[in-house]
């Protein structure tokens, strides 16, 4: 039986915008007391990521969306732009941009055309990773993870996995935010699935983006996998 095609997940624009600004605020506040050179090194990726939003808005876009947030994570190629501004300036410019443009504004991302707020969903993954990196690399630093930011990052990466490996033989659970079925094979319809992967949201974000390997996650018991089709090592990270 072929996999059932589902409509792309929809994200609430108000929640997406609030999550982006909240997580950016958490990062900015956490590094406020660090020296500027350290801050620049640790937050360069997120500064560039958010600068790309402004660039996407000013680029001519096509007449309709060609890409969903989940599909964005599967498009190959390096789309890293020029170095971004200091975080305080980035936040100010981002707020002004969001005030000026509606959620449905079409933007050119370099990988395809998306609505502005769908593109913002992809930025949440980078913001979550930046906070995670800061907590790992700077002793004593505790950057909060905005719940909505982590939820959206988890869901969009889970949906990307389901697109990369369509099927219904394996169920990937990331409670409390996401459950997807993927991988070709006999489709599960009732009862306990024969192939189940389960992990925590932040661990899933690390796995999907290559911050953590499948082997290391199993060794550390950060992921449970049961069934002959529950090995996701060949599918992760989502974008090689």
C-alpha cells in the first residue's frame, strides 16, 4: 500500500513570530555579559540566519510558494550568507521587518519561494541550536529554550524525515511535540507499531541536524529504537 500523502503542516504565524523573538531575546540576554569576540563567534550562525530573512524579503519572488518548511531542510547546497550584525541590531531590524510585512508575504530563500512566516519556521531550528551550543560551550550559561520554538523545530524536522523516507513501517515519536510515520515497508494500522523510535525534542533536533550521531545517541541511551526498520542512521542528518 503506498504511503498516504498528508497536507503540509501549518504553523500559526503569531506563534511563530513570538517564538523567534522570544528565543532570540533569550540568546541575546544570555550573552550580554560576555566579551564581544566570544559573542560573535558563538552567535555568528544565528546572526547570519536572521540576516537571511531580510535578504529574502527584498529579493524578487515567484508568484506562488514552491517550498514548505520541511522541504527546505532537504534541499542540498550551502545557502549561508554574509556575516550578520550584532544580535541587538539583528533583533531591532527583525522586529521592524515583521511589523512591515504580513505572514503571507512571498520571499525568495535561495532554495525556493516560501511565505515569510514559513521561512521563519526554518529559522527557529538555528535559534534552538544556538541556545544549545551556548549551553554546551560556555560553562555556567543557561540559555532558556522557548517552548514554542522547540516545538516548531521538532515538528518541522520530523516532517522533513517523513518526506525524506516516505512510508508507514516506522513510527518516530518525539513527545510531546511530534509523531510521524516513515520508511518503506508494511504499513502499521492498529496496535503497537513493530518499528518504533522515540527520543526527546532537543535530542531529535541534534540528530536531525548532525549535532549528534545515531550511534552516539544509542550508546548514551538518548534514543530508543525497536524493530528491524528502526535504524535511522542512513537517514540522519537530514541534509548531508
